[in-house]
C-alpha cells in the first residue's frame, strides 16, 4: 500500500464526501417538518462517515486510524438505516434509495478492507 500524503488521495474519503453532497441535496427535498428529525439525522450520519475518516487519517497512530474507520463504518450503517426509513415514508424514491444504499454498502466494504489491511500491518 502506497503512502498517502493528502486526504484527497484517500478514495474512501472522496467517496464519502461525494455521498455527503448527494445526501444534502436529497434531504433538501424532505418535508420541512423533518428539518430537525430525519433530515438532520441523515445529514449528521453522512458527515460523520467523512469526518471520522478524515480525523483518523490525521491521527498519530495506525491504531487510532483503525478506531476512527470503525466509527465511520458504523455511521455508514446508520445512513443506510435512515435511507430505508426515508424510503418507507416516501421521502425518497425506491430507485434512488437503492442506488445510495448500494454505494454506502460498497463504501463499508472498502472501509472494512482498509481496516483489515491496517490490522495486518500492525501485526508485522
């Protein structure tokens, strides 16, 4: 694995950033009654994925990075949960929801792969 010097070189961070932008645009169409409910929760969880990846990247140790990646993975799962309920409430169409859920599931796989790789590195 090559040494990444810049956060923008980290593909999982870039993917999570792109997803945050999509989530913000999507939730702008939610009912105003959800402003402090589902809209806020979905945005917060999406930003949490990106922020945890960034915070871990800038930490001092690999163990800290792994810890933040685990948190990011959990927040990605939270986004999926919010997308499911948003779909059931008809705030999001099924097709768009499925696309976003698939992208978050792929992101979770990528985060998990990085965690696994970093754990192997620690054991050496």
